[in-house]
C-alpha cells in the first residue's frame, strides 16, 4: 500500500533531519507548553509534575528531565534500538507527557515489524490507543498527528480492505494537520505526496470496482502529489531516494519528460545505503531505458 514505503523509510531517517526538528522545536518552544486541550484542566497537580520532571525510577534515569530522556530515546532510535526505547518509555506510558507517548508509540510500531502476526497486531493496537491518548492531551502536536496517520493505516490494515479504504481520508487529514503544525518535516510531505500519487494512479475501472464494493474512494491529482513531493525536496534535498523516484514518476505522469529524466539521473548517483535505495536506483535505471 502507498503509505508502507514511508514506514520502511522512517527506519533510516537521517540524523540531519533529527537535528532540524530539534532546532525547530527549540525556536518554537516546548510543544506541550502550547497545548490548550481542556482535558488538562482536570489533571491532578501531582500529574502535572511529569511535564517538567519525569518520575524517578531505579535506573540511571533517576531525576532525569523530560528533555534528557527524549534525547536518550532519540539517540537509541538513531541506532534502531527499539526494544531499549520500549523498556525505557514504557515506564512513562501512563504519564501526561506527549513527547514520551508518541516516541513510545514509534518504538512499538517498529517492534511490530519483526514480531509475530499476533504480537505485531497487539503492538499496533496498543500504539494506536496510546497515540489517541496523546491527541486527547495535546491536539496541536505535529508528531502526534503524523503517527496517528501511520498507526491508523496500520491498524485498519488488520480490519480488512473496506476499513482501510474508509480510513484513507482520515489518514490524509492527519498528515495535512502534521504539515500545518510543522511545515519543515520532509518525511510527512513525502507521505502525503505518496498518498496523492497512489490515489491518482488508480485506473478508472479500478476506482469503479472499488467504489462498487467498498463505497466512495478518495480522489487526488498528480499536480497535488507534485506539490508535496517538491516541497519535501526543497526542505531537505536528496533526503530520500524514494522521494526522488516518485518525483520522476510524477513528472512523467504530467508529461514533463525533461524533469523526469533529470531526477532519474540524480537517483543513479544517489548513495545506496539501504535495500530501498538500491531498489530505487534499479527502478530509475529501468524507467530511463524506456523513455
């Protein structure tokens, strides 16, 4: 499915992107500070202490501030140590700290990729419930909306094609909200561009069959896809081989052959750090041979 490419990509998310997010949050200020959800008015005073100081435990994290804990979790994430993240963040999943909650959900998501079907499904549902809790605490956090989109698509994939198609529009809405709250996150822009491209690329008969069986199918255009893919590339040039490839394919759909060739050649020089990068290079070479 179209969102799945993004899921694989986040695993190799560049440290430079992490640095930009930290800079963005530094200038914007702590995200939780701006949460105005009325449910916070009912949170006991003792719980509010979690927003500034994370509760103590018996490990080396004693008296660790949320900021330091987040930094530790993000360092582990860069090394793909998801189980260690889970072991740390699970101690705080009952807290009101959105920064910890969404990172805990992220760890559960990646752990689900290597778990058994039964355990993987359990992890996705747990992560989805937690990210919805995070939204109830703070509805204007970009990462919360980003991970709602990811986890809602994953959750609905366990519930049949009809449910997945039903949730497509909601998935898009959460991606758009994430971009609105943080327009500098290239991967969310890629996600949305991928969504638009895949929906636009449905043949008329496929759309007709899907509509007859499952009800109304979302619509989009290649122009809309291009808008988000170009924005992602402008924010973080060469950040992802699949964004470059999808840009080239979108240009071809729009009869912009010269632009497509330009990006297909760029992919040829792209350093292949992952299997996904290698596949992008192979597909780009194949497409170049046909135009």
